[in-house]
C-alpha cells in the first residue's frame, strides 16, 4: 500500500508544499485525474446537472471549477480538494432530490418559467421583468423564459403532440 502511495505521490506531486514545486508533468497528470474524477461526479449527479442549467446549477459548476482548479494547480491540497468537489455534488444532489417534492423549495432554489408570448401576443410586462427585448424573441404561439434563462418556444402542433403523448392518446 505504501508503494502505491509513493508512486501516486511521485506522479501527482501530492507531497508538494507549494504550487511552484509541481512539474509540468505532475500538473498535467493532476488535470487528467481531476477530469476523470469529475466525470464520475457528473455521472453521480444525474442528468439534470448536464441539462440547461438554472442559477442553482450554474453556481455549482463555477464553484466546482474553482475548487478543482486548485487541485490541479497545487494551490490547495489535492485529495481534500477532490473531496470538497464531491461534497458540493452531493449537496446539489440532495437539494435537487428534496426540491422535486417541494414546490416552494423548488421555486426558492430554481425559480420558475415565465410566459413571454401567448397566442402570438408579447407579454411586455413579463418581457421587461425578464430583462429581455423583442429582438430576443421569435414570434410563435407560446414562448417561455425558463428558470434556466433559456427561451423555449412551442408551436401549436408541438403542444398538441405533447398533450396527446402525455395523455397516452398516441
């Protein structure tokens, strides 16, 4: 076991006290290990982590990037940094699990969608509240500013098809 630790230390520079003590190879290998570990974390976090991000998701990505970059650059201890990123993913998973059963908590954490166009008419108050201009929109029967700040447009045919699928008609 000690031989494995010594080999890992030699490859990743885990005993380095300062970032300047790391070689280019060690930083490159750290980047590879962090990348592979983060792939595992993303797989653990489920698909919503990869979908169109809400502010809740975007904050997680920024913080994980910051902590993980410290593991790569050696400005923070390697294994505790990876553990910290895992804790962030775990907390994200727990909060997203809880919010699926609580509309109020879901609203507080993720926000809500906003209808911007309905039946071809622009809701100017909703547009202003979303800090968007008419140039940001393309005419359609319904346009939503989702909690992830992306626009979703559904034509009448798409909504009818979605409704029929929902009720298992087709």
